[in-house]
C-alpha cells in the first residue's frame, strides 16, 4: 500500500479528492506510523537535520552566554529603538505557534476530519515555537536572572508587578497558553502511547511508552471521559489562542507610539499569526511527508486545504495593511501621517515593500488550484510567507520606534551579529526539538486516523 | 482423594470481536441478559457503546466549569489583593480595583483553572496512572490498541456464573472467549 501511494496521488491530481489514501487497514496505519519511531534506523535526512539543528543549538548556547556575560549592549538596540529583533522574533514565534492550536482545537470544533493527519505534528510545533518565543522577552530583560520578578510572589522588597500593563498580561497569557497546549497535546497522545507500548518490540520501549500511556486500555468508560475532556480542551484552547495574540498586539497598541497605537492590531495580529503558522506547518510538512513516505496520510487535499486557510488569512492581513495606511492618512494626525510616509519612503522602505511583496502579492498565487496542489510551489510560497511575517513585525517594531515625535531623538537600528546568532539559535532549538519529537513520538494521531478510516468505510 | 487444583481467582471472562458492530451488539445482548459489571475495550471510541452498557454521562464538564470559576476568582482576587490591599498605589486618584484592566489576567487564569482541573479530573476518574490491570492478562489483548475489540463480563457481577457467562459470550459473534485471571 505504501508503495503505490505516490502513483495514486498523481492520478488523483485534479480529479478525485482524497483525505486519506484508500485501502488502509488499522494494521497498516499502525505499522506505517509506529515503525517510524520504533525502528532503530532513522532516515539519513533525519540525522542531517538533527546535526544541523544541533549545531545551531550550540550557536544558541554561545549567544546566550555572551549575552549574559556582556549584557544587551552586544545587540543593536539603543535609544530610540529599544525593542529590536528580539521582540520581532518573539512575536514571530508566538504567531507560528498559533496554527497548531487552530488545527487541533478550532478545526476539531468545526468537525474538520482532515485535521487528524496533521494535528499532532502541528501541536508539537506550537509547543516548541512557544518555547522559542519565550526565550526572547526573558533574554531581552537585561537582567534575565531576575525573571521571577514577573510573577507576583510575596517578597521582602514589598514590590508587585503592574497588572494593568499588557506586558504582564502577556506573562499570564503566554504561560497559560503554553500549559494548556502541553496538556492538550499530551491528552491527545495517551491512546497512541498505549498503541506504541503494545507495538514496541524492545523491553525498554515497552516500559517507557507504558509509563507515559499511564495504563490506557481503551475501555469504553475511559473513551467516554476522554472524548468529553478532549472536547472541553478544544473549547478552552480556542478562546485562549485568540486572546494570546490579541494581548501580544496590545503590547504595542496600548502605547502611544505612532504606528502602534491602533485598534486594528489585535484582530490583525491573530490573522497574521494563523497565516504565518500555516506557512510554517506547510514548510515542515512538505519535506516530512516525502522523507517518511506519509503520502497516504498527508494527501494533496491537506496541502490544498491548508493553502486555502493561508490564502484567507493572507487576505485579512493584507486588508489590515491597507486599512492601516488609509487610517494613518485619514487621521490627519501629523505624526501618524509622517510615520506611514516614513515607512513607505524612509530608510526602512525596503522592508515595507518586501513585506507587501511577500504577504500581499505572492500569496495571490494560491488562488490557483494548480499551485495549491504543487508541493514544491507551496513549499517556496510558505517560506516567502514566513519571511514576510517576520518582516511585518520588523516593520511594526523598528519603523515605528526609530522616528517618533521629536526629530532630535530619531535614530537608526541595525541588528548585530549576536542578534542574528540568537535568532538562528532559536530556530535551531525549534528544529532540534522537532527532530526529537519525530523520533520519539508518533507524529500522526493513530487512533484519530483510524476513526476517519472507519468512518469512510462505513459511508461506502 | 484428589484435590482439585486451586484455581487462580477470576477477574472475568472476555470475548474478542473483529469489529465494532459485533462488540456493540454483544454489549447490548449482555445488558439485556442482565449483566451489569462489564467493560468493553476498543482501539477507537465506539459511539453509543458506553450508553449501551448503561454508563452515565460523566460529570467532567461540571468539574471544568468549577475549575474555570475558581480560576477566575483566584485571578481577580490576586490582582485585587495586590493592587488594593497589599500594595495600593494612588495614581491621580484613579480607582484601585480596575476590573476591566484585570480582565486579561482573569481570563487567562480562568482557562488555566478549567484546563488543569479537566486534565487532573479526567486522569483521576480513570484511576490513572494504573500500569497494571487484570484485563491485560487477556490473550491477544495487545491487539486492543490495534484492531480488535473486547468485551469482558467481570466476576463481580451478581449474575456471574463461569459456565453461563462462557456460554453466553460464545453465543455472540465472538472470535474467541477466554478467562481472565486477576
């Protein structure tokens, strides 16, 4: 079955729409997914990926040590641009994480069965992206070892955090989000861990998966509670994910800086988050399904659907850009008008126009079905969108800050090597964690795929 | 005087099925025959099975609600206590208790409380972690996470009679019937 999968896909192009390749049994599903983990031979591409991301992890360590030793002075930040690419990266990573929750929770509530092939994987991406995001605000503190001051604990200083600040809201929202995402991910995985325990051949594998499966035995009572709990979690994660990026947007919108102080930020940040998140899911899925021969599970229909969601969110984001430009001029507010004019024609104009190209123009290709079903094209479009979304945050952070009200306080910002090293390092951390995940945990939800196969069989 | 070999105590008698319809039918028959202590095992959730076996709807949603309310109250209480009682700062006479500005954190705490309580309650109600369970002694039970379905009538059932249960389960579409030792 695995052998003729790619051929089937070609036949299906533009004709039959399949969610899962036909002819799969529960047994073949088990085998195809668990073998990836239980084998003692990982594909060569996995080793190469692990090596590269491991090296980048080294870069991360080095740049963190340098930062702790020398302070934030090794970055390009200074007055007036105090929020350099550290904050750009933080918002970028958080945004990427949102697609995982969207796939696992929102598509679940909408009963979109196609999500089952990608949700485990996308949720893992959420967790690692949120962890990568968490690095930046902490390291940006200047004195990261004081990070516990974020939390309201009784202390001899008699000091407490300011709960009316969006930055504090961020602390709570992001930590709640990371916790809920991790629990949701683990709950979704328990039945599959039991499958792993039962399929494992080595004793050590049996023991480890047995511990994490907690003794799951698939009893009807357990399934009943499990399904209720999963639905509840989906219902909880949905408003949470919307609130998290809205609060990140409020970090900017609650200030008085021209270019930040707009009411459109929260919704347009959420749309942007989903946009970039789906781009990242596609960037990772397309090579993965090739390397692990998962064409049976992740079909062109998945790529197509994700591209459509990406297109829809891309249009919302693009509308946000146009709306912003309109309102800055419509406001007739001297500083706002100057800000947008400076954005389009000033020293950072290249980033604004590159952003419009990446997020406004390139995604329009997704209107074409032929492109949406061409994995190579989608892979490159997704990368362009990833870059575009990074540029969006760069434009928001840097062009707004570098020229505010008083020309005497204007300045320029250039990221230094250590800025870039930390960014590369965070990508290394993200990918390293992803590679370990692929090796240790079934990357596709086994029982949910079985459910869908079962449903499809009974329909015919 | 031959001593009968001491039988290990019985957990129940389990039947194995090839698909969910056979399992569902068997559970229905078992229920009709008056058995109450039984449990079904399946690789995927089988809808209606729990209800057929006479299961009551779980109270999990109520626990989630309670956890959420508790989280909300805790979130607000934390902020009110800090801003109005423990460390009040007078900023131009503005109120200490600003419920609107406290909402984002209150909301995050609500979700956190609801999520954590759901997670803990679900596992606690299932009595997890429970690495050992007698049902794992059933022959071929490791297939229950692959593609086989099991129904076990447990020895605690008031109507339990080894022979009768054996016969009853053999009468369903079972592929195999076996005794499960504790």
